[in-house]
C-alpha cells in the first residue's frame, strides 16, 4: 500500500498517544479501517521505537529504576493477582517488555548482589517460569504477551514474518520460471551483505532494469528507508546493478524517487515482469572483493 506523506502523517499523529498494547492496535484499526492491520502495526512500531529511543535513558537512571521496582513490590504485595507491572509500564509510557526487563534485572541483582548476565536475563524473559518468584513471573509474562513492539515474542514473530515473505518471494519467482540465487546461496559462494535475491537473468519492471530484489516485511518510512539506502541498497546497486525493493506492508509514495538511479520500490510482487535476455544467458556475478569475503 502506497501512502501519501499526508496520509502517513495523519496516522502518525494519531499514534502519538497510544501505548504498544493489543488494545491500542484495535483502536488504531478502528480509526483507519481502510488500511491493513499489518501496515498500521508496522507504522506504529516504527514510530513507537523512535519515541522510546528519545525517552529510554530516563528510565535507566538508577533512582528511577529503584522507584519503579519499589512501587512494583508494594503494588504486587497489595494486589497479587493484578497486572501491576503492565499497568505501571502504561502509566509511565514505557514499553511493557522493556519495563519487564528493567524490573527483572533489578530483582536478580537483589538476589545475587551483582548484575545478571544477558544470557540468564534473556532466558527468563523468554521463559518466565524460570523466574523463582511466581508473582513476578506472572507479571513478566503479562508484559511480554501484551507488548506489540518489543520483547522476545515480538522478535520471534518479526523473524517468522520476515522468513515467510522471503519464501513468498521465492515462490513468486519460481512461478514465473525466473532463475535466481538467494541470500543463503550467495553467502555460501563467499558474498557478504547481499540482497535477498540475485536474478541470474535480469528483468524489466515498469520499464526499469532489475538485477536484484530485496524483501522488507515492514512499512517504508523516511527514517527506515534512508537507513536502508545508506547501509544496504546503494551497496547492492554498486555491486550488482539496479534493483527492486519490496516493502510488503507499504511505503510513503514520495520515497519512490530513485528509479532513474536504479532503485525501484513496490508494495507487492510485480505482475508486469519482462525478461531481458535469453534464459541461457545468465548474469555474471562480480568478483568478490577482499572485504566482502567471510
């Protein structure tokens, strides 16, 4: 879905006061019924992460951590069956999963007198039943499952969605009988920082030559697209020629302004693909530079 910058800004303005909970996402979908849930969630997640980066430092101050922790202990003792940690996170405008991490870290530090390792901390966040305090374990679990932007559950879902769309892309290419190399094959050949797909036979999409395709299971906003351009897309263009980026959950239409320079944006697999040369004439990969080798 291509959104104008004005449409995108309207959604962003409406998300500014929302919290990263399932209930808030329902409110967002009710407000913008013509946009897909996946597009709205991706936009909200990107905006909420920007908001969190601006404010997270104040929640990591030692006195603030202690204040959050003592308040949790007091309210959990008074209301052991209530989701006190989730409510506290929403009240202070902090991601529930990040609040869970801060409180769990403080709890473990109190047990052993030293900071817990990331391995221990991450394992307990992924599996709260490992936490020796059952009330805290329940609160950690409630924070994790109710956060739609951060936490181990979200990380797992994002990874699965990314893999799903890469499989979808390969299936679409196979349906069109297009010969290609995927990222795993390219890495096995010694290439680093590769796009998801290199087409062995180049194609034309809407009159533009395409040698490679990158799959992004997210919305393309200004910040993320600019980052991808600088860290990935221009590097791909420099090594492999012009290419196509698919933002499966849409993008700001005005960002599709690099077509003449060799980067085309789409929000779905193109339906007007034209093969440029005979199927036996395969694309020759460039030699691997020393810095590209594993």
